[in-house]
């Protein structure tokens, strides 16, 4: 019963994810006046777009590769997982540089708001998690025991950081709306609120796909026996395996 | 290895949860001028305190009863789970009435912000989830098949709503800080930001306790055979069982 629904959930997640990017792009590009890299408010506009593309959409899709390509070789999927998250990291860095540089050029203070604290914490932990994932699962350094120990933590904190990333986006939307309301800069109506709800729907759907038992990778004893890249002991029974 | 750590995680979650309530109470009670029910800003102060007590702390503790009392009879724990969530609902309703009444008495518009949209959605879905849980698991109406179908959804959306509840709190903190900053009403320093981080830590710890395989209720075939309140078929193997 669960099996044939997986593709539809995946399509749904992609529609939601693309809708989030388009709405952020339209909000900042049309209502917000467009994009630039000149220290003006148009440079700030780069920040939300990059963060939604990197730390929400690409991050979520990086999680989903284990469900979308659940019948491909585990090593290929692991490399794809690492690559998509690397792209997510790079685009997030562009988005962070955009806003720090905008603040600095205008003598605004950095790292004052709860948004900035949560966002920086999410970014730093994401980067750390990416490095740990690389060391434990792609390089041959970690023993099978260490991999078995770290895997459920990696999967749990992966979803936690996606959730804090979206929570940080919601605070960002709230900040932008408050600034716009008080200074009457632009009327965005319900657009920003709907964007917020779509971001929540995206992360909930990715979380559902990532944790639902029936959508997990089926155990493949032949591949496991050949592979040194993964602990095989409780592969079939351990629900924290990706 | 995982077993003896459970009590420490539970103690940690309670310390974090109480710290969140105390900090909200101090923020609103001391820096925010105190509490009242007279339509003044002091009535607004009731709102954050009630929401953190109800939709964050009590809600989280309602989730945790399945871990804290994992060796008690399942029926008793189910009733406790329903009762704690009912208390969470009642306190949340007081918090919601406080802010709507404050808005109405001051002719402020309701349901404009993303905070209010996410918060109302969380509250309504929480109420719905509570009613569904009661009908499926406490009353004898639902068949074993229906219970097996609904249980993982109930557990998943239970954690989702706790997360959206905390995300809504973070937006609320952001709104209050922005209003205070622009109108120079009060200096709260880093207190509100630290409260935000503590709320995130609380929900992450509750989520960890609720999803970690080793912390689940051990299957109890004797109890299951006697009980008509729960499907027994894949009790031991289904990790979505509470």
C-alpha cells in the first residue's frame, strides 16, 4: 500500500520546494525591487533567495535522495547526497555573505536578532554535520561500530537542522514584514504568509518521506556483503538506516 | 548502552522546559511590566506565558509520558497522555483568548501575521489530533487495523505540531523584539534570544527521546494479549509504536 505512493509524495515535495523558491524570488525580485550586489537593499534581497534555495530546497532534496534512488547502489547515492549538500552549503554561503556585506556597508549591526542566532547555529551545525558525514560514511576512516553509532544521530540531526532552517526562514519573513509594515516600504499582502506556510509544508513532507518505514531503502544483502562502506549487522532491522 | 541514559535525558528536558517557562515569565512579568486582564499591554503578557506553558512544555511532557512511564500499563499511560494534552489545550485557550481580547479592546486587527497563521493552524490541528487520538485509541470505536494505520501518523504529526509550536514561539519572540526595538519600550538584551534557543533545545530533546529506538516501550506480549486497546500484530517490529 505504501510503495506506489512514494513517487507522488516526491513529486509533491518538488512542487512545494519550487513554489517556495519562485515565491521568494517574486517577493524579493518584484515587490522588493530586484537584485544587486552594491550594498543597497537590493543586495539584501539576495539573502532570502539564496537561503531558501540552499538551506531549504537543496538541503531537503539532499535528504530525499535516499528515498528517490532507493534501488541504486548505496555508494552512488551517498556521493550524490554529499554533492547536493555541498551545493546547498555553497549557495548558503553566498546568501550569508550577501547579508553580512549589506549590513557592514550600511553600518548595521550583525548577529543581533534571534533569526541571526538560529540561522548561524543552523549553518555552522550543518557544515559540521556535512564534514562528519564525509569522514564517517564516505572516507574509510570510521569503523563499522562507529558508523552504526553515528548514523541515527546523523539522520536525526539532519532533519532537526532542516526544521530549524525553516523556523529561521519564518523568523526572517516575520522580520521583513515588520520592517515593511512600519516603514510602509511595500505591500506584499498575504504572499509572505503563504510562502511561510509552503516552507512548513515542504519540511513536513520531506520529514514524512525520510522517516516513514515503508519508504526506507530495502535491505540488499548482496550489496552489503560486497561493500566495506557500511555496517551490515542490523541493516534490515535498524530503522535509523537511510 | 542507551538504557541508563534515558533518566538523564528526561531530567534535562524538564530543566530546559522549566527554564523556558521561567524566562518567559520573567521577560513578561519583570521587563514587560507584569500581568493583568484589563485590555492593557499587561493582558498581552498573559499570551506568551500561557502558550509556552501549554503548547510547548505541557505538550512536550504529554509526548514524553510514553518514555518516562515505559514500564507502566499502556492504558494508564494513554489516559495520562490524553489528560496532559487536555491541560495543554485549556492553558493554550486561555493564552489565545488573552491576545484576541487584547487586540479587540484596542482595535488591533487579528490574524494578520505569519505568527498568527502558523499558531492558529498549530492549535486547530493539535485540537483535531487530540480528538482523533481519543476516538482511535481510548474509545473502543476503531478497529485494530485502523489503529495500526493511524498510530504512526499520530506520532509523526504530534512531533510536527510540537515543532511548529516552537517555530511559532520564535516568530512571536521576533515580533515582540521588533516592536520593543522600534518603540524603545524595554531593553531585554539577550534574554529573549536565549529563551528562543532554549525552546529549540527543548523540542529537539523531546523529539530525540520520542524517536530514539532504545527508548521505546519494550513490547509486552502478556499485556498485549489481554488488551483490546491496541493492535498487537507488529508491536515489536513497528518502530512507530509509542
